[in-house]
């Protein structure tokens, strides 16, 4: 049963455009994350939030900006996308037992 | 064995065989997660083993943790076709805010 929802499922765009991805969790968790998964399946954390506050901001280009309106929502905006941004972006939330629950991902293709 | 920037490992076995996937990590961790990712979906936690545990079982799955050698393993007994997936180990020492994933093992179980 899906409890972490991501939209859109897919997005194709041109270099230089701006894109936004949305994530919502209905589990009541305080902590949420954005991960990037490349074509080799390598998963790297980008950001983590706890109760709307940014906790971890990995070495991510400044064109990426997370936004959290409340602890159930964590969005990701990318200004001026570049070809290397093509990847699957995965949102997750975490319970107090350390288990992370992932959404299905948003596949971004930059032409 | 999987970690970091290494390429995705691949294992191919027959249904009914046992298989073990290994994970070595570079820095101290308080917990090792094992996730499986099915095609087109986000990762899902299958076993979590903490630093004070040496072994954990869940059905046909068995995880081990050796903190002295900084390694963990995941074994599947009598693998079935539905065990086909990519398996990741992940470590964390930040209380859940920065979980670091290994490079993954793609397991193919054939009938």
C-alpha cells in the first residue's frame, strides 16, 4: 500500500527549463528525504528534513532547492536543468524505528 | 561485495539455491539497512540490523553484521523467482538523517 506519493511519475524537459516535483507522505513521520538515483542505480541522498527544517544538505548544485510547507510535504525544484540531472528522484520518509519508506520516484529526462 | 561508487554487482542463480550478498562499509555505523528495489518502484526495507546485533532473521532472509570488519551480509534461503530485484545495503550513524547506500546487487533468480 503506497503511503509516500510522488508527482509526476515522469517528466521530459529541455536544458535550461525549471521543473518541480512533489512528495507527500501520509504516515505521520517527521523526517523526509530526497534521493537521486542514476542510471547505474546508485542512490545518493540530496536533502533530509525534520519537521519542516533542513537537516542535511549534501553537495548538491545550487539550482536544486527543496521546499517543505509542513512535515507531510517535501517538494523539489530544479532551476535551469542540465543533462546530468536526468535521473530518478526518490522521496522517502522515516519512522522512529529508522525504517525509510520510499515513494515510486519521478523519472526526469533532460533533452 | 557492494559499496560506494563501485558498479552495481550482478548475481544470477537458479530457483531453490541459496545466495549471499555482501556489503562492506567504510565508516562507523549504528545500523545496517537492507533494502530491495523492484523494477519501477522505490526501495523497500527488508531487514534492519543494529550494531549490537550479530544476526537477524526474517522468514527466508538472514542478515549478519560484523562491526569489527565493518561488513554485513544478506542471505536468502531457497531463492524464488520473486526474489529477483536489486538489493542495497545502507548505513547510518547520524540518527537517520544521512543514510548512505551501497552500490547494490542485482539478483536474478531463474526457474
